[in-house]
């Protein structure tokens, strides 16, 4: 061989060695499959492969910058979403669904017709009916019924649309939360925030498109899966931030590493990632690159936007914030700051609404009232603050839980609880929406005279998801992602846009 041929052969050998080093079992099986078996294997691996085919078929995935701002399918009325989820499911019967007839039944045995063939989480035997544990008044020009547990919110009742007949088929917290946020009661599906970020990207390249904030001391029962990206590229999963201490863990440079050295190390890592992407075209490698670069930019932008200390005193008074602590009010103020800075989707989970009555913290007449006090002022402030800044018209705010509460008192194994509580209920609960092109002073849906079942205007989690996507500019039936050989969508094969509450 000539010197040139020897040089070329050496380069070829080195390339083959690199390929063998990165060659995975999946790549080997895909490349070595032959004959009719190859067709079967090809079909199987097309459904569980690296995502290369799905990304190539997508109309919105940007390989160079997956979080770049994108146009929706049609002009949406909402630019961003703040979803306030009360994990544990607040009782609609003590907040928004006034049922005077239920008070007349207070203390009576529950009729058998309400129990036969029904599934409950803890009710056993024959429970007692329980009237509303709150006083109600009609509020604003709309005359919406709001209890005295929410005195601040009562002043802005005309800003929202109430969905009074929301239903679900999941009576345990984890599956119900997954259904509400991912469209399926099982693990593995992308959350609605991930879908929104996948479709629209983020307006601020120095901040994540999807931010998650938690309060109440615990995660929701479904865990971090309710803000996961599922089968979408992981760059679209929610980024959890904290309202005390460092907003994101490890956001500060380690001791002995300055910013220039950090940038050089990330550049070196991403160069290796780019070489691997060029070889295997795995979009998860692009996600890794984007996340490294985003993390570097976040070191400057996140501490600034997550600092509520620089807000004027009247804002702190308005929200009831407690700087330096982890609380719902702080997170709601942060949600406003984040959407103001261009974050697409802010998901806030507040734990502690599971009102079984097994102790004072879980009692309808004690703990539930305390939870209402914790969220009432800040939630109201959010709507007023967004409105005064001109942000409410293009920011969709959603408030609610994963299911409702029963009109009967909970009893376990026929024993009377020491405190008053209500069991999980799938047949009726209330969620409200505001801003982002939603009608004001509207109530849609109705339950029966004791708040047990939806009798008109019935809606589901899929309908709520379809409506949120619609306000962002997406047809929920056409907004899909190719996975496992078929196009998946957030609402699966269900859902309709709730036109009755759209302005």
C-alpha cells in the first residue's frame, strides 16, 4: 500500500472502532435483522426506537433548537398557562357548588341508591349525609355562589368561568392526577405542560419553557410523572424550581470553577454529544445538548427571576408572601414573574387537600378551612395582578383538583370518624378557568340537588385538556406525536373543546 492508502485505511479503522464503541444492542439487532423476521423486528423497533423516526416525521420538532419559539396551528388567545392544582381534591360542596337541599339531609342515613354499584375509596357500611360546612353567598354581577371560605376570591368571581360538572373515572389520587395532567391514568404519557412546550417552545431562551413549583410539604401522589415528558424528548419535561434556598439544585458553580471554565467544559461535552448525534441521529442527544446549554444560561437568569425580595411591598401585601419560606403564596407570585418573563407553562402543585376527616388536618371543618385560607388571598392576587399588568388576557389560569368530594360523610368500616370528612368522588366536581380568551362571569354545567351527579354540561379531563390546547392555538385532534407506530395525542381518542366558556 502507498502511504496515502495506509493513512486512509487507518482513518477507516478508527472510524469503525468508534462506531463499535457506540454500537448498542438495539442498533445491532436493527442492522442485522433479515428476511420476514426483519419486517417484524423493524416494526417493533420502529415503536420503541430512539425517536429518530418520530422526530423526522414531526412538524414542530426543531433539531437545532428544540425550545425555539414556534407558531401554533392557528392563532391562540393564550400565550401562556398557569395551572394551579390543589393536590388531594378540594371539596366543591364547601366552595362553589351550593346545595341547600343537602343541608336538609344532614345527619340522615345515606340512601342505598347512592351506594349500590358505586366505587369509593374508604366508605364502608351506611354513611351519614353531611350538609355544606360553609356559608354561601351570591357574588358579583354573575351571582356565582362562593362560600365564605374564600372571601378574597369572592371579589373576583366575575373574572372566571366555573365548570360545575367535571367528572372522572379515577377515584385514587395518583391515577386521577395522571389522567388530569397526562390524559392517561398510567405512567408514560407526556404532561400537558410538556405538550404545550413541545408545540410552542419558549419565548425566553434563558428560562425553561415549562416550570414546576410545589408547596404543602409533599409532592402530589403521582410524583414527578405529572410533569414528565413521557415519550416526548426529555427537553420538554417540567423543570422543578424551589421557592426557598437555591431555586434549582446545583445551579451555583462548584468551588474552584469559574464561569469561563464552566462554559469551556460544557462546550467540550456538547462537542462529543454533537459527534454522537451525527452518527446515530438520536433526538435525546439533542435534548442533552439543549439541557446543558440551558443549564448554563439558567445560572444567570433563574436566580434573578426567582427572587421575590425585589418586589414592592404592596405586592407582598397583596399576595401575602413570606420571602425565604416555601409556601403557596410565594409560588403564585413566582408564577406571575415567570409568565411575565416568557415562560410558556407554569404548573403549581399545592399538597394537603385530602379531606377525609381522619385527623384535624384532614377535616372539612378544620384542616380544609386552613387550606382555603392559605390559597385564597394569593390566588385572588394573581388574577388582579395579571389583569393590572395587561397579562390576564393572554395568560390562561386554571384552578382545581383531580376529583370531587362525596355529599355523604366518610366512615371507614362503619365507624364514625372523630372529625368531619368527605370521601373521594368521581361523578362531580368544580374547576374554574380565567383569562386567556375564557369568558368572564360564566358558569357551565350543573349537578343534582345534593351535588352527587352531573345532570347537564358534563365535562371530563379530556375536555379541559382540549380547551387548554385550543386556547394555545392547537386542535387537540391534530396535535400529535408519532410513537409506537401511531400518532399519539394528549386527549387520546376523547375530548371536545368546551365552546360554552370561550369568549
